[in-house]
C-alpha cells in the first residue's frame, strides 16, 4: 500500500505522510495539472501506431524488464501488461501464476491491485458528493470524532493526501504482524483507533504527503453516509455502472483472489512464499481490491474522462498538487496520481500489485499487474516505465 521512492518510476514516488517529506514548504504547491485535456483526439491517437514493429519493441521491453523483475532478491513469477492507443490494443503475459504447477499466467486473470483501490474508492466518494450526500468541505470530525485536527480536516484534504493524519502503515510492528500471518485478526475499527491515538503529522493543507490512513477514513465515511458496507457502495456506484465485472472490493469474508487468479506471492528472507489469503480489513479501502488489466484499462479512462461525475467535480478531481519534497512533476489530485501528463495510480500489497496510467491527450493507456509484491515494492512500475519509454519517452520519470 505504501509505495517508496525508487529509481524505476515516478508511479512509485509516493512516500508515507509520517514525516518523510521535508518541512521546508509551508503551503501546498499550486496545481501542476489544473487544466488537462480529458479525452484523446483521433489525430493525437494516430500519432503512434501499434504496428508489428512497435508491438515487437513493446514485447522486447516487457521481456527484458520482467527478466530482471526481482523483489527482495526473489524473481517475479508472473506479470501481465496492457497497452492501448486509441482502439489499438497490445496485451502480453509472461511467467506463471502457480510456481508449483507451472501454470502459465492468464492475461485475463484477477490480481491484487493494492493502492489502485484508492481511486476506485475516491470515485465512489465523489459520486456521493455529486448526489449531495456529503460535501468536499465536510470535516472529518463530523463523521469520525477524536482524530487530531479532525475538526479542521476536510473530505477534500483526505482525498488529496493533504490532511496530515498519521499513517497507520508506518507502524512496523503492525506490518510485521501481517507479514507473519496475513490472516491475523484485525478490524477497521482497530485501524481507526490507532489513528486516533497518534498526533497529526502536519497541519491540514500544509503539505501533500502520501498516507494510507486517509483512505481508510474515507471508506468509513462512505459507509456512514450510505448505511451500507463499502463493498456494496463500490459495486453500486463504480464497478457496476462501468461494467467492471472483474473488479472486487472484498467483503470481510473474501480474503482470496477470485479465479482465475494471477497468483499471489511474497518474498520472505529471499524465498518465494505463497500468499493466497489476506485479511481484507487490514488494507481495506486503502488497498484490498482485486481487478484485471482489462478492467483497469476501462477504469483509467473513467479517471481522465469522468463519465460518472459532473463536469465541475471531474475538473476538481484532475487538479493535482505536487508532492512536498519531491523535485519531479509528480502530484496528487482527488484520488489520482499524475506523473508528468500521465494520470492514474500504482499499488503495492503483500501478494501482488500493479500500475495503471493513462495519457489522455494521446488516448493511451498502460496497465501492468504482477503477482509478487511486498507492502512497499513490486516490479509493475519498472515494467510500465519501460513500455511508456517505447512510445512516449518524455513522459516517464527516472531519477
């Protein structure tokens, strides 16, 4: 769920809000993509052709990056990659979903998506805003009392990673517990109690810093507003309207990855360990969802085009502010990440993860899912970066 600064891609340049960012910036920077084109034109899409030569280059870049895709000294068993430009689509799958049986990975399979859960949950929350069920200016404290600065933190600040609440995934003992036992007993209420017990990381609105706690709190707010479990809220407001039949926000009794599964593995002390089940309440609305590359490609278009939102709210969703302390064009909007002109999100969680990015002006989409991940690292960003470099080399960000 918590991504870390790496050299491979700005899609993983997300650091926890517990003090990783310097304190030299007293206010949130101005938006870095406040007036983006939200849909690609036919002429722009025609600039890149996925002809045989280009597909061969994509396949070679995928294969080369996958060959070096290690996490914690362990090779990634399998990965699926998707690229589209206009109505041209290239999809490829490498490796296996089951290392014991050597079952080839299914390009249509389901995988863990980690923090790509966040834009899905954000879309549900924004739809509730459009419906008048809540406001972006509502305070956290009006729904969930007892959190530091809760009377001044707004729903908008939770969505935009500028609230300053303490990040529960910086609790190393908690992370260690779930690495040792992914089905350890846990509840969302316990997560919220942990957040209540900690001081604020910074003043609301003074920084932009990645924080999983924001999205646990948003999930609970959505439940309180609707009187329904978040799995039902996401289904009725997001996945069903978009036809995302392969995407699931799991209920408490759904710890596994639906079949067909891409597989789910974790590196432990240099060894590959199967991780078939995770207690959904640990990551919850910050990272527990599962999906497919096809569904994420459709959802990426929703993020940039906003078919489910009013035009006014969609414009606000796309306004991103640069992460505090990161000297790159990487920022966060209302539940989405920008990397230069690319819009989307990445995700890491024990057992799998992915990267989903869209270049709206070119009508181009990139999605990668992998079946090996920790809570802070997987190879999907490196693979996505390699594919982006083949078509739009000025858009990826390397340190």
